[in-house]
């Protein structure tokens, strides 16, 4: 199972450079000319490495993230029903969005606005996302108005409820309130779930700094976090040019070079960690058929739904989950010892899967 993250950014922000840093430059699929291209990166998880050494599986499968580099104006896409409409659909189905914001200085690549201004560029892109959602809302309201004229009594109530919800959404969007910050009832959230509003998605602003700004990275980040970071919005600094170079090196060589710059963690790993946090995602591990695999799921997922992430048959025929916390398994050293100590738990459908759980699902179909 792969996580999907769309990457956007204003012209000359270094968006594609950041895309290359996150994917190691591995483009797995080219999209429309001048539009989007895609790359997949494996999520480094030290726990998976430990489990592999302990259990000696035939195959180890980490979580993968598919990044899509959307090379177009979001505001323009919202008006375009052709190629732009297809690109907007690609972004709409993403689990989260990364907005690359320029902070680096490069006289050979002038900023389109004539000057560097991080806060201005964050605001500009936020407005583009808002414009897209507003366009979707207005088009749907127009169609609903027509549908209500010919609606049968049984349909009218459903249409009216959707109309009321979208009018509420539209009014908030016009006040620059993103959908993710709106106090929606469960019923309202259900009604708008199929619209895939862009401002409803977790948003990470990746501030693309130059090598000469590495010493200021922490202070830049902290200042911007105070204004822009909250529950489902985050800010992180990253030197796209340097991280792209590091991604092309062997791990040992990259680590040595990174240390010379005073960097402890790769930019790609930091982006993944922050993305997980904003999406409220956790990982559990399955062990079956000689394979150890990491699976990303939303925090709070019940065992039966986690089983369904692996295969729908597992959810349909769920019997029980044999689970153990990662730390407990490491302490025991192996599954045989864990079973002897009674640390392997039998959990039912409603058990809430925890981050790092190692699970074997039992099912019958």
C-alpha cells in the first residue's frame, strides 16, 4: 500500500529539485507535457530492519510514498477541464500536499515576483488552493439548483442537505478558512468527502533554502511555525539542491557528507516524519508467508479495518489478530519466546491498532 503526496509550488521555487531529493531522482512515470510526473520512495523505518534481522523473512517490504510533481498553476487547473482537469484530479486524490516555497537566492534564476518573500509565497499558494475549492463548490451548487427543480420528494431532502452544507463551506472559504479548519459535523464531513477539497488535505510547507542558509534553518522554521503550523499544517526547511546531491550518493558517503554540514537526518526522512504526523498516520507490521511488511494506516484504525488494508478477504472473514508491540517482541528476541511469555495477544475486531504493532491476522472466507 502506497501513500500519495502531491507536490506543488510557485514558478522557480525549486519544486522539481525537491521532488528529486525526495525520490532520489527516480521518475517512475511521466505525466502530461509541462504537467506532472511521478516518483516513488521507500520509507526508511529502523524497526523494519530490526524485524528483518530477527525473523529472517524471504522478503521485506517497507511503506512506499508516491510523489507527484504538479508543474502547473492550481488556479489555472481549476478552470481547465482538459489536461489541467486531469492534473487537478491527480492532486485531489493525494493523501497530503507539499507546497515548496522558495527561500534560496540565485540571481541566475530570478523570482517571478521580483523578490524573495516566504510569507507572501505561502499566502499566494494557499489562495490558489482556496480558489480551486471555491470553483468546485460553486459548480456543484449550480448543478444542485438545477437538480432541485426536477427532484422527486425522496431526493429533495438529500439535495437540500448537500446544498446547505456547501453553502456553509463556500461562506467559510470566502473568508479564507480552509476546509481542514472548519468545525464540521460528522454528517457534513460525510457529504463533502467525495469532493476531495484541496484545503481539506494535510499541508506541509517545505521552505527550500540555499546551502548558505543552513545555519539559519532552525530559526527560519521556528518563525514560520508560529504563524502557519497547527494540527494539520506544518512547516519544514530543506535545502533541495544539497539533498538531491546527497540522494545520489551511497548511504555511508551521504552520511559523512551530511555530517560535514551539521545535519543529523536526511531531508527526505524529515519530510516523511512530518507528513506522517500531519496525516495522523502510523505503521504496523504484518508477518505472513515469509514476508515482513510495513503498512500505513490512520491512527485509531480498528483491527478488522487494518486487516482490510492487506486484503479485503481478511476484513470480510476476520477471526482474530495475533498482536505484539514492537518493543515487546524485541525484548523477547523472537516469536517463540514471546509466545512462551504470553506476550502475544489475541485481539478482536474492535482492537485499536497501535504504532509498531506486529500482527498476524487469522481469517476464514
